[in-house]
C-alpha cells in the first residue's frame, strides 16, 4: 500500500486525507502539504459555502446528494471523542429565475434533475412566479425552479478545519511547506520536493492545489492542465426590508443573493462572452457592485433599491476551462498522479463525495460508491467537454 502525498490542504485535500485514513484497507501514510495553514487566502475560507441538487450533470447531482447527507451528519463523521464540529448548516433552497431566452435550457435541465432524484418545483409565467414570490419583480421572467429538499448553506471554513482536525486525529501529517517539484522515474513519480529542500518519497501523489493546480501539474510534467484561478467578489449588504431567509436566489442576469445575519451576501459570475481573465490577487472590484450588482438587484427585488454595501472580499474559482466540471482520478500515463481539480466554484459542496472517491481510487483502484469516471483526465486529453451549465 503506497504512502500518499497530497499537495494542498484545503477542503478537497483534507477530505481526501480523511477518507484515506478512514478506510481500513489503506495501510500507508498520508502527508498533506499546505503553504497557508491559516487558510486566510484559501477559497475554502472565502467561499459562500452552499450545497444544491440543481445541476445539469447527473453525476454532480449524485455528488451533492451524498454531500448533503454527510454535511447534515457532520458530527457523526468528523466528531472527535464526542466533540462535534459546528459548521452552522442552514437548510435552504435554491431559486433559479429564467427569462424567455433561457426557458429551453430550464426545460432540459429540469428533466435531468428529476431523473436523477432531485426534488425541484417549477413555476411558469410572471403571474405564477409573482404569486409564489410576491417580493420579486417577475414581469420579465417566464420560468422559476426552486429546490424542495437537500439544499442549504454552511460555514466552509469550519468544514475545512473539521476535516483537517479529524484527519490529524487519525494519523495524517500536515506540513507547512510548498511543493516545488517532483522526482520522476519513467512513468511514475517517486518523491515530492519542497521549498524547504526536503525530498519526500511516496507511492501516490494527489494534486489538490485549487487555483494553482495547473502549476502543480506542470511540475509533474503534465502540460496545459485547463484549470485557472478566476477572481470572484462577494459583497455583504444590508437592507431596510427583511431578506428571504430560506432562499439562495440566482437571477436571470447571473446575480445571486442569500440572507446572511441581518443582511445578505451577493455576487455574480461573468456571463458568456464577458472577459474573465486569470487572476491571483484578492482586490475587490467595487465597480462591479455599483455598475452591475446593485442595478440588477434593485430591478429584481424593488426593496433592494435602498440597500447599503457594508463589506466585501475577493476569492477565486479554480475554473476548468474546458467544461466547468471537475477533473478527477489518475493520469492515464503517469498513473500514480491523481487529479482533484477544476471544481469551478463547487468544491466545497463536492468535497465529501470527491474525498471518498479519490480515496477509493487510490486504495482499491476503482470507484466503489459513486462512479466518478466521467470526470477523468481522458476527456481533457481528448478535448471532449462534459459541460456543466449551472455555474453560479
């Protein structure tokens, strides 16, 4: 049984470490290298952590269904000697709003979701939408989908720390260092090299480096991994009027918002055709709020005409540029190098299922729970997209 080195100790790397240590058939050691153990600049700490069933890929729906079960029983899974972590899980629902140009896509996605076991309700026409959600301006809407179960949001930083703490209690070693290279013999990696000059031998290596995944793959001799850090900004606002407490709303414009404390969080991802350059800084693009978010929020929710932007922060999506889906499993030629990359904003909610799946692949040579093979690197090499359209 090989010893394992994991590059990246955020929520994905820590979930993989936990599930490796949990499997009685795994007899090796696990070492996790994390250059920012405070997670101050980690997406795991800056995420608007939430979970939903409303995806366009059946496998993503299956991943989230397991994720929901894990998160709502997190004390059982990640508790230590009766001390259960509090990830502040809040049961909620995702509300997707569509205009006339989006109705066909909504129709197609709903079929996929219901066939995959997701419970989703549908409202057609502005009158039906306004009757159900009277605080919305529904005049330009033609369809709305709302989840009925197994959705919500939680504290992503708390989940990351809980995975890490539990993994350490099970014997996983965390090292504050940066992997700067690998040793290779033929078609296998033999050791990781750190910025401290250490050479750490292992039999399996996992790339869980988030937005830095492409650079880690380069070190292993794998060129042009289509994963890139793309900046997203999150704004916290306050409103004179109450914000719906149980909904995360995704507007037809791409703007999203959900309640948080006495106010709400909001943000957006670029629409198709908009510029979305690679970015590694954390500067907040305040003009995004003034020029786009506030107008779209006020249009959709009239009460939001009188909001106050209180705070904001920057984070990054590790975008898979091929299809906005994750890249998982071993490289077909460098077979002891495993990908856990390109989550495109979904890594937090997918961490339990992905952690379990990668651990299964390392330990047993196959996925035993959810078949994640559709996310394999082979599609990347072939340029064959498995497109996920529901990226927020």
